[in-house]
């Protein structure tokens, strides 16, 4: 039997430790990627579904993708944050905040990350420490978050794999159905039954997720991101972005760049 292969699982988008943060007040933030926060000092809070959670060094705060939250503070604070994507996860489960007590192994990782200076010479070592921290946290979550369907129809899986590998290209349902040797209507019905959303909704979500990663780069304009992701123009891009995430790409960029 051939050994089972695994896709790349954890992808870190941002990893940063900041001291004396004096502005962290955002309303109804939502991103397609996940976030991990550790506040070494008190002074800030997270609000999810109307409940406010004061943040302190004794806990890690893990927010899955598409979880809407707000932030606030009453005094400056120190914070380590990671933005990351954990590969595939069960998107049919409603996202919720996970508060994890800091264990000894996590504390050691956090302290080493906080002590490392920024710079290209420490980038790889910070990434390794970040991966160790995230792995330790994610295995403490309910297994059902990462429990994918045991058997996804091979035709749907082929279409999904193509869409994931070609996020910046647009392909209609007719072409996707032809790719897997099915009729258009039959393919759309099968895809929705297996994945819980239509092929085009799945493709749009992937493109917006990729766009969110590009928006982290300050030098990319909205026009450049829209063109690179295959949208007609920045206005079409903004409409799709707002429909999925509830905010404009410009506001998303402003919030994302501040942790």
C-alpha cells in the first residue's frame, strides 16, 4: 500500500509581537483566515456574540475563519498575534471563539517569540516557533472542526482540487461539469449536496480568501488585487467582497494591518 499523503496544513500569513498597543478598537471584524491572540499584559478585550472577554496572559484566544468579532481596550497592552489558515476545515460548523489556558509548552513558545527581534534573519525561526505554537493549540480543539466527509464524490473532489489550484482563474459551471464528464445541472446538484454550497460560491470564497492574503501587502492597490483575482474591476471586487465578509476591502486592509 502506498503511504498516505497529506496536503500542506498550516499556512501563517502574519506573526508579530507588538508592545504598548494604544489603539485596538474595531467593530464587527470578520476574516476568512483564523487568528490567534496572546496578550502578555491586560488592558484589551474581545467581544463575540454580545459577550465581552477581557484578555490576559493566562489564556490564548483562537478565532476561526468567518467568526465576527469586535475589539476594544482601556489601556495600552502587549500582544502577540498570528493570522493563519489551517488547510481544510469543516465549514458547515458555526465558528465560535475558543479560549485555551496557556500550558507550559505554549508559554515557552510565546516567551521565545516575544523575545525574538523582527528581521529577515529571524523570520524562519519565528515561523517554526509559530507552527509549534499553533499545532499545540489546534490539537486541543474538538476533532469535529477538522473532520471532513469520509467520502467526497471523486468528481466533486476533482473540481474542488482544480478550483483550489487555480484560484485566480474563472471557470463556469459548464466547463467544470465537462471536466468531470457530467451534465451541468447534475454536476451543480451533486456539488451542492457534497460541499454545502454551489460551485461558483465555492470558487468566489476561494478567490476572496486569496484576495485577503494579497491585501496584507501594502504595496498592492485594490485595482491590482481585483485584476489579479480575475474580477472585472475594483467595484465588482468590492461588491463580492462586501457580500461575503460584510465590509469593504479598504476597511478590511485597515483592520488586518493592525492585528
